[in-house]
C-alpha cells in the first residue's frame, strides 16, 4: 500500500477520541487544535498536531464548517406538542437570528409516526424533551451532535428554570390567600401516548415546583385538580368548563401556558365568573398579545435561543456536554388578586 493510500485509510478509521487518548488531552482540546481555535497553549498545540499527523485524523466536516463559518444546516425538530405553540415559534425566530451570525441556517425536520426525526442533518436541535424520548438515543446512535431545549440527562441541553417558575406562581397565590387551586397542564399522565407526548419535562418541573411550595405550607394539590388542556386555548376552555360542571371548588387556576390561560378565562366568563374578582388566573410564557394582560411567568426566548446556538458550537466540536438554565420571572398583571 502506498503512503498516500495508507494515510487516507488511517484518516477514515482514526477518531477524535483516539487522538485525544494518544496526546493525553481532552476531545475538546483536539477539536480546538484541529479547527485552529484559541484556548490551547503552543506546547500542547504542537503535541496534538504531531499526533494528528501521525494518525492521519481529519476533523468532522460539520465541525470544520462551523469553525470556518461555512453554511451548515441545523435541523430543528420541535416535537408533536410544540407544533402550534407560539412560544416555540418565537424561539425559532430568535434561534434563526443567533445561528445566522455563525453562518448556520435552520432546516425544519418533521417527526415521524414513531416520534423520531424523519432525517438527520449535520447538527440538530430538539424541543420539548420528555421521559424516554426516542429522539435522544436515535441521535446518539447516529452520532449526530445535538442540543435539547429541555432537560436531557447527560447531553447538551438548555432550559428555562421551570421549577422556579412553578414555585413563584404558588408563592404568589399563597400571598394572595388562595388555598384551593387548579392546574391546567398539557397531559395529566406521567407518560403520555408516544404519538403526542404532552407531558414534557418542562411540565413536570413546573408542577413539581408548584407542589413543593404548597407542601411546604401544609397544603396539597390533589391529582384530580391537575387538568389536561393539551397546550391549546380550546383545551384550556374545555378543561375548566368540565371542572365547573363537576362543581370543583377553587379560587385560582395555574395554566402552564398563556394560550391555555386564554381558554381558561373564557370558560370562567361563560359561567359568569369574573377574573380576577372571583377566580385568579396565571399563565406561563409571556407571549406577545396573548400574555400581555395576564399574570404570567416570563420566559426569555431570546436568551434560550442564544444559549442553544452557543452549545451547538461546542457539541459540533466534541466538547464535554454541559447545561444552561435560564432564569424566569413572575410578571404580575390584572388577572390575580387577593382571595375573598
């Protein structure tokens, strides 16, 4: 075998892990050296280059394209439960702007009937992660670098502080004297049908934070007071209408999205109940127009998108996975008031 052929063969079989092991450095250091990025001293850089030359390692084309600012596609898979969610439409707009500055562009990747992305791209962003999410092992097996919007075990992920948001809502309602409350969530089950996984990790964290505050104050949120609204206005309307028909006793409703909160308010008004005089309502997201008059929890979609863009850069270059949690803020407006 000629020297050139042997070098090409080695290039196919050598991995970034092999180079890192041989040079005694991390994969992230190898990636920085191979893509001419800063942050490595000259002695280490020379040692890594010597190993790269000896093994014939060639950097992944996605990572190289990202490093050089070339036009690399980023697949965006938003999942079933986010298709009509205005929060994710805003997130996409901010993500497109953040990636444009890096020479990247978004390509929407639909979800197939098994809950998997229909195809892979050089990089992926997945939204609305949930327990036993099939997209995660799928992308790992395909060795596609990805960042999740929502907690995702040991992988790269970015999330709003959902737990804190739930706590802030409960604390606000308790300060106002409310003790009988409903929660309108996406799904009431811990594991929704695989085709429509509405019980995301964000949902779980918001409810957990809300419940923890109630328990700290000697109160409880019965399971029957957690209603299914499907993250739609109609779903919120139907959930609260049924609660009223069942004569559930409550003075406040925590809706896990502003869109559902709009439906909640319509259901209350249809039963001649005034908001907030008779029932207080709190949403989540602070969406333009939808959530501008509602007491809600503000998510910073621009900061979420910027954080995802930054982690995509790291994921593509083989860095160790890390997580970013973005703070949320309760915004008090005209749909909550003191009970009684």
